[in-house]
């Protein structure tokens, strides 16, 4: 549930180091492969949520858009949260 997500975030936060470039398409494609595999199983027993927390502008914007479009029919939600002063 939501509390589990919050707990996981709080646990990992001290270990996170943010840096660039900010390429989202590789991780979106990676999670999409898991979702596609799940969908092929025919059980619809898994749903994936990808939460990306970023402090920078997306540097592979065209590839990220295409990755999101490709994943749009899969059992996955993609949430991108910008933190800091960058132009998101």
C-alpha cells in the first residue's frame, strides 16, 4: 500500500545520490519488458508502478516519449516527480 511506498522511500533516501545526464527511456523500457512478460502470461496478476524522482530536466526527451507510448498498453503506471529548481 501507500504506507509501504512511503516507508521504502524514507529507508532509501539517505543513500540516494542524484546526478546526470537524466535519461529516463532506459528504465522505462526495462520496466515495460517486465510488464510485457507479465501480460504474455495471460493471468493479469501483476501490475507495475514506476516512480521516478528527478532533480534534472530529461535529456532524452524524444526517446522517453516513445518509451511511454510503447508502454501505454501494458500493465504499468509511470509517475515522474521533479524536485528542486530545474525546469520540469
